[in-house]
C-alpha cells in the first residue's frame, strides 16, 4: 500500500479510560471484525493473554489494523497502569502519532498526565478522544477546560470547521494564515483543513473529538479526522540515525519505499507456537519474506522467513513490508529489543529505547526441586519479553531477586511463571547486603592446637587489625620476619583470614575496609600444616574484630524523586522518616526533583508509598552510592539475632 495511504497511532490514557473498547469500536466500524468484543467478557482482540482476560485490563501492548476509505490504519493499544509503562515506551517508538483517551466523567487523571508527558518527550502529534460521553452527568465543556488547564491550552474541539474558535486557533498556528485571517476574518475550508493538519503535525494544536466507544458515537468522525489530520509515515518529523561505519556521522532517514531499508525492533513477544516474535517498525525501504537482513546493532546477518502483520494474537502473512509498516518476524537468532535492522551495504543505527529504573524488588524461592530446575530459564524468558523486568542473583545473600515497576508488575510475572512455565515460587523481601568493619585497632592471637594420637595439628599466628577508609576492601599485609612462621604457611593464614572475612564475625556479613597485618606466630616441625594455619588465621580474625569495636555497614542509595510541587513537604518528611538526608532540590518543568540519600533497607516498599502519597503522580530513580555505619538501634537487633542463632547451633 502506498505510504501516503497509511496511518499509525498509539492509544494512550489512564487505566479504565476505554482504550481497548475504543480499539474494538474502530475495528468493528471498519469491518475488520464481525463483532465487538468486551473487556469484561475477555473477548477483545487486543487483550488476549490469560492474565489480561483474568484481570479485565491491558497488560501488554497489542498490534491491530483496519482499512477505512482505502487507507490502512495501524493501531497500538497500550495498558494504562504505571506498572506497565515499559509497554508504552516500546509502542511510542513504532508510531507517528497518538490518540489520548480521556474518561468524560473522570477527566484528566494521573495516567493522562503521564501519557502527555511521554508524548511531549517523543515529540509526536496527538489527538484527544473524550470517551464515555453516553454516561449521565457528563459535561464536555468541563472536560475541555480540564484538558486546557492540565495538558495544553491548544486542545480544540472539532465539531464544525466553521467554528470561529477553531478557525482562530488554526490561524494563530501559521503566520501566513493569520495574516489572511486578520484581513477578512475568515478562512476557506481547504485552508482550515490544511492549516489544522500542519498545526497538528507540528504539535501546535491538539484536536479533541467527543464520543463513546461503547455506543460507537463519534467513531466515524474520529476515523475521518485520523485520515485528515494525523500524519502519514512520510510526513513524520525528521528522524536521524548514526552510521555504524562512521559513528560521528548522522544520516537522515528518507521516508520512502524506494529508499534504503531501515527498521527498529521495539518489542519481543513469545508465541506458544512459533517462539519469539520480533516486532519492528519499518521506517524506510521495503523487505520481502524469505530474504535476509543485517542487524547493525549486533553486526550479524539474519535470515527471515515469513513476514507477519498482527491482529491481536492472530498472525497474518504478507509478502512485502514497506515504509510505515509495523510487522512481526519469527525466530530471529540474534535480534533483541532496541536493535537496528537494515541492509549491510547501507547501515543505520537508531538510538536504543530508554526504560525507567526498576522501582521494587522481591526475592523468589522455588517451592520444590522441580521448580528450582526450571526457574532460571523461565525468568530469563520473561525478562527477554519485558525490558522493565530484571532478574539478578545476589552473590552475598545467595538470593534470586526479581525487580519491576510495581507490585502489580511483579504479581503478573509470578502469575506467568505459574501459568506458562508451571513454576511455583514464594516471594519475600530481599535481604540487605550489610557488611561488617572495625572502628579501632586490635592485636590478638589465633592458636589452633589439637593432639589426638599420632600426628597432631598446630598453627599459631598473631595479627593486628586496623580500620581503612570506606570502599577500601580488605588488605592483608605480611609482617613476618625471622622465620616465626615458615613462608609456605603464610598463604595459609591469609586464606583462613579471607574466608573468615567472607563469613563475618558479629552478624554473619562480609568484613571489609580493614587492614590485617600478620605480625608474629609460631609453628611445630611435625604438627604444623596448611589446614592448621588456615584455622588459626580464621580464629584470629574473628577474635580481633570483636575486640576492635565492630560496626555494621549498610548500603546507602542516591535517590531522585520527581513530584509536583504540592507534595514537596510530604515527600521531604517521608524521606526524613526513612533515615534519609535531603541533598538538594531542582525544578524541571512543572516538577520538583528531590535529591536524597536513603539507606536501602528503608526503600523496599517506597514505590507503593510514593504512589500513595502523591496520588500516583510521583516517580523516583535510585542508584547505589556508598556504605556507611548502621545506627546502633538498627544494628543491635540484627547482631543479637545472629549471635543467639549461632549459640543455638553450637
């Protein structure tokens, strides 16, 4: 199909605003389906996965298409919950425009504001569909005023092209039109349509259509406005890509079918029958089924089979894809999300997708040996589909950790583990990776002597310990002279010391930021051995730490919290209550950025608490900063529990 006869857009908005129902209405009106599905019945085209049907909510983005008046319309339906923002980020890279769906009764909500912010960052043209106007008590003027005050004063209702308010707004978006309008106080229909189309494409005006997806009210108007005012793929804003062969060079993409081929992989999905499907947007050129491609991100060639376009979970085969198409390719060997696809002789490299940092973590423990054998592979398959879902193994605590954007996100992933991979797990709060250190110097003896008939065991060493600056690790210094300990046993002492340091002395956590000097000792000609000196070294370290005023260290995080100004006081107070320190504040647009340092142990539930305090408007990012002393009132219960458990075991 000719590139000028294509439109593609993403449906955005707050959860429950009716995005999926609107998609159903568009498909049905265009005869792409024979009946309208319902989210409550689990019969919609886009919400087809088992967890979406169970929850009556979108969780994944879905690809849909329909034809209207000889033109192809491609739709990406997205979830509205913040826990699944990664799906929106993926979808935004694949489209040329957007439609924000607003509930007429609720008006602009948190999800609406977040969607608008994402669109501003992406620079995509946008229309607004005020949905559910069939409900009692709806006042469209109130909703429009809300749109103008919360999103943009340039939101304009399209009811009649003769509307003076609309005409004036269009004139003000273009200097030439404004000049004419001021002369005759009127514009022709052609000038209005052309001016509005240009204004939409340049994000100077945002058309608002009023209707109801449930009753199909306004659907015809919406479709006609999509064709009239949203850009086709050749009209989108300039797009540049790097040249992998000359990294300093930027190349402009030519949005034509006869241009060099370029595409971007924005999402992977797992199909139970064909395996991994790579979803990609074709920006330029054409590609045929059963041909080859070049992955410039990984510098590998890919052989492709059949090209698919998706209607929800249904895969429809096509022979050729061209500029503006959103397609799916199965079983690509080396291709991942954010990869750039092209021809080897003409290479392009697009900017990778940027996803938010994970906000919440949980430890996962398999319920059975059978689950333990399957869990690693299952989790990594889930992570390959969702770039905001992370799987890590903590070498210190020996825990398997899953991380995501919220409780709901993790709950969905655990549900998929059970349903798709038959793996059952228990979730817990991750253990904090505490460390131990000393604050004073001490000199002690570690002596191991055992006689039990025949050859005995004998190892004797004196060590001095002293604190080091934070982040120094463990330093072992050999100060033996005069042969007090034979040279061949000194590595044995060091091995014992380092092993004991890993196991801890006061609470079972690794000992760091400490200098250990081996200063003296003695040996036995017959009974001394490698093992005896290892044991002596370990005994010495544990004893020395206990005499050198030990303390626990905890990881402290650099935290940046993004909030509207009205929540500044509440957030500052909450950070203080978490033993945090406010380090500074900045203003970014309409948001305040609170910069703080907070102990990790106080942050495990912060995503939910922040959402509660800010009515869902706050977000945060967090990175490791440093280790510092744990206050006595916090460390005492941890140390006491460890010591009492140790005594019981002995």
